C-alpha cells in the first residue's frame, strides 16, 4: 500500500490463471501477469512489472487479517487476497482473479 492511502499493489508469485492480454505495445523486458494495481478513482488492472513486492523484508499481511491505509483496505484469507479502494476492488489468488 502506498503510504498516502490511495494506491495498492499485489503480486502473486505462482499463478495458474490466464491473465488478460498485455497492454498495447507489450511489457518489454518487464514481467506481466503477476502484478495487480489499483487506486482510489481507478479500477484494478494488471500492470507490467519487472520487480516484485514479494520482498521477505517487507511486512506480511497474515491470513484472516485486515489492514488499511487511508481509503485502501485489504483482507487476506488462505484462499485469496481482497483489496478495495473507493468503489474499486480486486480479488486475487493463485487460481483466479476478479477486477473492478
């Protein structure tokens, strides 16, 4: 989560779902399909990313736990991660995703 409480990014390391088509022009050397971003006022979307937020030095949201910053809130279960920001949300797991 961005500390101003307006953006969130979630990476899934080992996914089996088929992500949507890459953006026009592709992602170049960046990876695609593992990163979802969302902001207050902007729908969740897959994003090109050559890096990861899956850094073992960063805090981890435990299962069955909710956290939030500003207008962004995320909830973690053993099955999926759900985040919302204003009227937008995403639900992301290894097997499937929902973006709004």
